[in-house]
C-alpha cells in the first residue's frame, strides 16, 4: 500500500507538470487568435486626379506628374484614412475622357483572423497601380482640362458620409481646346473673378462643395516668376474656395 501511494503521488506530480506546460501553450495560441487586432474602419471617400498633359511630363520644363503621384499617393491614402478611392484624368476633355479606372476598396471585407495591415497594404498597392494606369491613359489624350477633371471627380466620389478628400496631381495649367488660362489676366481679384465667371458660364461649377482639395504641383510652371505664381495660385484658391465652396489644403504640395 505504501508503494502504491508513492506511485500515485508521482503520477499526480507528473500530470501537474504536464498541465503546467500545456496551459501556457493553449493561452499563447488563444491569444494569437483572439488578439488579431481589428483595425478601426476606414470610412473617408477619396479621389485622385492625375494630369496627363504635356506640362506633366518628366522633362526639364515639366513637373513630372508620375513622380509626384508616386511620392504622395500612399501617404495621402494613409493620412486621410481613405476607405475608397476613385479616379479622374486631366486630358483635353476630362469629363468625356475614355480613361477610366474602377473604384478601389481600401478596407475590404474581412473576418476575425484577417491580417488587416497586410490586406490594406495590398489594397493600397492596387490603388497605386490603378492611378498609374489612369495616368498612362491620360497621356495618350493630352490637353489640360483641370476644370472638367474636378467636375468629374466630384461626380465620382461619394459625398453621403465623411468629408471627401481629393488629391489633385497637376500644375493646374488649364489649357483645353476652348480655354487657355495663360491668356487670361489674373493680376487682381476682380479680374480673376471675371475669368471664373467665364468658366462657370460655359462649364458650370464642379460639384466639390465641402470637399478637401489637396493640390500637388500647383503653379510649378511659374517657378522663376514668383509674382505670376502668386496670381495663379490666388486664382485657383478663389475659384475652388470662393466659388466652388471647397477647401484647399497644401499638405501634400511638392
């Protein structure tokens, strides 16, 4: 009986030790599954406008829209917590351009075990590929109808939730077959207002009221003429904020 009791005690000790080893392992595996942190939903509707005009080429006189796009897009999508992104090209006739990319969902459906960081990084990569494809197409149609592109992106981006954010990769040199901004007098607020009146009368206002517009490359063609650059920028601020009722933010201006 004494031997049996001693054997029973050893068995109990061995079982306890096995249990002590198993419990941390189970807890670790449980934590691995349950602690796959679910990120807060991305709900900001975003839009990207890309300039395919000659002035956007990678040449000395241009501002290289492709380089600017690559440099700013992912930062913009991340900072602004973009949940979706739509696209519009700047061409000679932006609203009717055949260059079209589908909306990209930057916060795709997922389950409790999804690694959202990886999933979202993949979605941002898809968004960058789509943006470059839009730019490649825009370059085949040339021209610089910035006003039409703003109207088109305003129609594409949902505006029934969070404030939409628009990244506009362009020097903003409006130069379509019917209107050349470089031929206009932008030297005073009154004269700029008349130019805006002319655009609105012919084309209407882009539907971007309440949206945040982030220009990249605005006025780069005036790098050697500061006074003209000031008038040019004042024109666009007056047009976008004063008339279209959007908000201009230079956070990503390069």
